[in-house]
C-alpha cells in the first residue's frame, strides 16, 4: 500500500462515509488523481463505496480479506495438463518421462483410461535399487494404488487441495471426474501441484496492495 493510499484509508476510517471529492479536497489533489487509488482500495476490499453516499471503511482486517480471496480460487481455473502413463509402462520409461516432463509424480491409468494409481520419484528410486532390469518391470508393480490415492475435483478450491496435499504429504493431486463409461471409476483430467499453489500465493502477494 502506498503512503497516499494509507492516508486515504485513515481519512475514510475517521470521517466515512465520505465522497471522493471530499477526500481529494483534504489531500489537495484532484478527484481524477485519486481515482486509481480509490479503485485499488475498493477492489481489495478495504473500502466499500455506495452511490450518492461515498466511501466507507469495510472493517475487515488484512487477514480476513486475504482469506476470502484465497477461498475464491478454484482448481478448475488453475489445473495443468496431467502426465499419464499406463500400468504396463516400464519403470525405465516412467523414469524417462518423469524427467523429460519435469514432474514429481506420474498418474497411472489402465488401458480403459481410468485412474489406477500414482507413481512418484521416490517410488521409481526404490525400484532402481537392485539388479532388476528396469525395462521389464511395469510401473503397476511399484505404484501406489487406488483407492489409496488422494484426488480433487474441478469444483474444489485451491485451499482445499492444498490441505489435502499437506495431510497426505504428496507433491501433487490428480484432478478427476467420473469416468463416462463407468461412473464408479475416475478419469484424470488435470493436476494440481505444490508449485501451482506457490505460484498462486506469489501472484496474490504481488497483486494485493495490503
């Protein structure tokens, strides 16, 4: 928040409701000069505005406003492309895929297309310990299987997805919906990762003038 925005907030707290013209007069500025500041303070939720009444302080704390903003973010708006392999894919090919795609986990599907498990870098690392031929071991042997996979849906909030990842101690979640040919199964349509959550958090910090 700029010093001028802090001053505007102080004036509105003390004298609101107050019009933009009155605020401008107190700061010896034009209404046009203050318009961007008032817009930012209103969009951030610190001020409310009503026609023919003026601006008044919303009474909400920074933490309250930030919490409200976070709970308005949905998985459907931030999901990325899922990286998928089949149960029959070899551990060797899975290792190549995970590094070429630069992801922490791969979602494993059956030939029919529905989710059957997840294989992580840790799972693949364990599989390399020994003298087995990695080209002959399918990921279906080393993956974590359904129904022990934590998932999220398009309508879940990012906040909910982040809590699920923390609780399960995983680096990503498959975004799923009921499989069209068998609603009891799940189709993978995206992924949400810790990196996704971190990027959104940074964007919030850059965009919010609190």
